[in-house]
C-alpha cells in the first residue's frame, strides 16, 4: 500500500458534460478558481483542460490555457499544474466518404498539440500513449508512435515531466518503449486510465495487471470514471499508487448529489486517511516526482 499519496484533480476535461452538471468549469476564471479550491482541499496536482467560453466545447486555444495558468500561478495557493496535451487527436470519418475527416474531427500534429505546453512550461503535461476507439460512435483518438516520440522529445527539451496516460496494456507497452529509448526521464510518471469506452475496464484485476506491468521505479496513479471513481481511488492506494479524482471523470459525490472538484478531493483525502495514508503537499510531491519548477 502507498501511505504517502499524491492527489491529482482533473478539473474539467473535454467530455460532453456541460448541461449534465450545473457548475462545470468553462471559462478560464472558473477553471482556475475550481483548481485553486481543489488545491485547498488537498490536491497536490491539478490537471487542466480548457473550453470555448461561448459553447463549453473542448478547446486547445493557447490563450485560454495561458489565462488559466496565470490565474493559478498568481494565486496564493501552491499547486502543481498539469496541462493536457491530448487535444488535437480526434478523428471522425465523413459519413459519405470515410477517407475524409467528418464533423467533429480535430486532428493536428505534435507541434500544435504542444503549443501551449512549450509556451507556458507547466511542471507536468499529459502524454496519451496510443490510439483508442473512443465511445460508441465513429470517434477515434489518434496518437501514433511517430507523433509520440516527437512529443516526448519536445516535452523533455522544455523541462516538463510527461504524465504517461495509458488506457490499455498496449499503451503501457509503448510507454515502456519510450523509456527504453531514453525519451522519458526518471522516475517515469504513469496514469492508469480505466473505464473509458473502449479502453481497459475499471476493476481490480485490470488495475493490478497494469500496475504489475509498470517498469521498476515508476510512480503511478490510477482512476476510474463515474461511479467507479472512489472505489478505484481506494484500489490504487492499496496497490501502491496515487489517486486522481475530479469533474473530468465523475459528476456526482453521491447518487443524485452533484460534486465539486473540492468535494471529490476531500472525499479521496478522507478515504486515504481511513486507510492510514497521508496526503502529500505540492512541495513533497515535487520532490517525489523530481519536477522542475516553471521558469
């Protein structure tokens, strides 16, 4: 069991959750404020996406990321910023000609996916380590080996630590290849992403199989989505990992009770305490993860 736990809060995500929850953070001010509240509740890391302020749809606009980051950095609350680098990989085939991109496609190369990371140099950014059938429609998230090698090189060159997001064992296998090629600095940081259709399921056997496959010396966290969020938080700690919670992954604190990011972090912290663990501060998490402070 891990008795020194890092809690990450995934603040808003890119899912179609606006309209399904009365207070999904949308504007940079809302996202930053929710991240700060999560930090006050015990999160050492905040994982941030941004959204179009008019539509609430996911965005990769560097100006929106900049406002979020500057608001968090200008606050009196210390927290590690983890920016998504997963936007720009969505492909939906055109209904009449599947060889062409259809409505909903947002496909760009490595440089555009990392534009905000290069400009803002957060302490951590995510790196989604493979391609995935996403949901029950025609959406595919595309992240090719060549793109991932280029992105890993860029992330390392700018002093940012990649969080290796793995949605199945094939992704984990390729992440280990990146480490073997010297593209990821020690200690590697993994996020085991469970329950997303159609990646690995959120259950004990799967989390243990993935945790057992991690390279020696890896630091990892794991999460499940929706009602599996808290069970998988407890399971991750019991298996030696860290925890991720937040409105990106789950909208409810209890059945019929809408969550906030702070309330989800607070519950994860209380679960950790009941299991005999303590929650690491951002300073302690930085030391454990060997992070480089932003310029």
